[in-house]
C-alpha cells in the first residue's frame, strides 16, 4: 500500500512502545486545581468568580475577553480559594489562575442546549464556543473561530490530524482504539458545522491497529481513513494537507486558503462531548512517558492537575531522570519545576535521561538541516541571520514560514538549537514591525 507523505522530514526513534499498550487511566480529580485564565491562544479570559465562591464542575469561571479568546470552566466541584498568580509554562511568567479546592464528588453544570440533532450550524458553533474548546493538539487556538472561516474562504474538506508524529506520545492512538465511536461522531458534527461532504483521517503507519479499527467502523464514504508514512513532522498542518490532498498552502497562508480545515483527534472528541453529552472542556488525555518514567501511561486528567500528580500516577521519576518536558521532545517545553498545572494544550509529559553524546558548538555546513526541513528552508542560515539580528534578511530567507517543528535541531550533529533562535527572531521582528506602524 502506498503511504502518503511530504518532502523533507526526519525519522527520530519513535519510542511509542513505552506507552502504546497502556490502556487509558482516568485520574481522580485533583484536591486543588490551578486553572489558568490564559488557557487558550489570544486574550486571557476575564475571571467571573470570586474567592470563597462555591463552583460546580463545568461552571464558567472565565469568559472570553476578545475575538480570539475562550471560556474557561471549573474542572472540579469545590470552593474558589484564591485568584492567584501561578507560573505559566508557555508564557514563562506568573499568570492569573483560579485556585479551586475540591470539596465533593462532581456536581456537573451542563451546557444548556437541547436536542443537538436539531441545532443549526450557527447554534453548534455557539455550543463549541460555550464549551471552551480549543485546539488540543497544543496550539490552543479557539475552535469556534477556526470552524468559522470568513465567507470568501470556501471550505470543502475536513482533515483530522491523527498522525501523532511526536516521539513517545500515544494518547491519540489509544483514543482511536478505545473511544473510536465518540471520535467518528465528533467528525460528523464538525462536518455539519463546516458544511462539507468530505473528510479524511490521516493516521501514521505505526498505528496500523487504529487505522484498521477506524476503517471497520466508519461505515460511509464521506469519512476516508488514510495511511501516512511514519515521518516527523507528518502532523504539521501544511505537510498533512499536502500528503492527503496534494494541495499546497501558500507561503504565509492558512489551510482555509486551499479549502481545508484541520482538526486534532482530541478536539473532535471534545466537540462530541460538548454537543452530545453537554459537557464543557474540563479534562483531556495525555501521555506520561519517556525513559525517565517508571510506568509510562496514557491518562485522562482534569485541566489544572499538576505535573507532579501525573508523574506520581506513572510510577514516579527514575533516579537518572534529567529533563521533564511538557509535550513531546520535538516541540515541547522543558520545565524545571513539577508543581506546574496542565493546560488544555498539554498533550503529554516526557521525561528523558541525560544525553550522552558529546556536544559540538559550530556549524560544519553538513546541510543535514536543509534536507530535513519540511518547509524547504535553510535552517543554518536562519540561525545565523537570527543570531546576527539581521531580521529583514532572515525574513526574506523564509523566517516566518518556519513551523518550529524542530527537525533541523534534531538532525544537527553540532546540536545547534535553531528553533530557539528562530522563535526569538520572529518575536523581535514582529515587535519591531508593530513599532514601526
Ligand atoms: S527551519 Fe523551521 S520548519 Fe525548517 S526544520 Fe527547522 S524548525 Fe522545522
Ligand atoms: S545540520 Fe547543523 S551543522 Fe549541519 S548545516 Fe545544519 S546547522 Fe550546520
């Protein structure tokens, strides 16, 4: 069978075997939940609860504070202890969080719609918004915005990113095996919202059991399950769209420019729970894995649970554990404390051992990074220009097209951290450009 793919990319050790056979465990709701108001891309939500207020599971505690923003809900039933500043791993600084002490079993506050099958496209979009659903692949972009592109963008295709191409992570794989009916129902709801007749589910060839299982239950031609080559970053939007449809998203463009919307496995399942079961987004699945973890696991945990609790559930850290990463090793963020709460976008916790290979410092012009780059860029040059603060030149070399996949840094024999330099250069360039307006 021909496997679909894209140009470039790398083959890091998959390491999926550590957790892929572990059935999903549901972690008890935490005794104390730390829920960031910045639990999505865009403006942090506006807090609508006070200290000492009783809240129910699913009750709104934050309302959107702008067009790109989202609702935030209590993940437990209890008392608001504090509205406090807590270290936010993505922002790299303390941010406002609602600290809730759980006092009883869940007493749910459900979303208030009825007869979901009779809801219009607009009403379904409102449910997705009210449920606080964001891109659960990690980007945390509000889903109700993504599912409502401007009128002049004609969408004809939905693609579900089921590649899960990051090493170690296996939660989407397990969800496709264990919650496949919810997944397929979620896809049908998203198709109704987008009013498209065709959707594709892109599964990497290292998840053959999930591919076969989905194919056996889909039961219609509207949803086609496609097998992708196992290669990193197969799940990046532009690479996925090209592999499945052959369409190329233009430089600086978005999937909607080629008539496509991409959604993640868990986002689609969350939409099913919101629309059908009337449950807002208060929990997510994630993988806790890596050579530094005693018992790698796939877990469903409430938003606001700390990394500590998840590591404990997975048998604790090994003595030789060196690096804890929120997410996978390619695009995740290394953290140096374990009391950090998980966000809606936390797809995993990866714990690695100390690296053994010697580290060189200088570029030896081997061009491995150029061959690996899925965007056809010259990463060594972007690194150089970024470090020399030649931002305009870096932009004309494609700086803004970099999808920050980390393939270049992974493959580099000199262990050069291109992504850190590129991310910083993008930020500075955008700030300078904003200042010039
Ligand atoms: S330059 Fe950007 S897109 Fe290319 S490999 Fe490096 S991180 Fe990925
Ligand atoms: S892979 Fe590393 S050493 Fe090789 S050209 Fe790229 S930056 Fe230089």
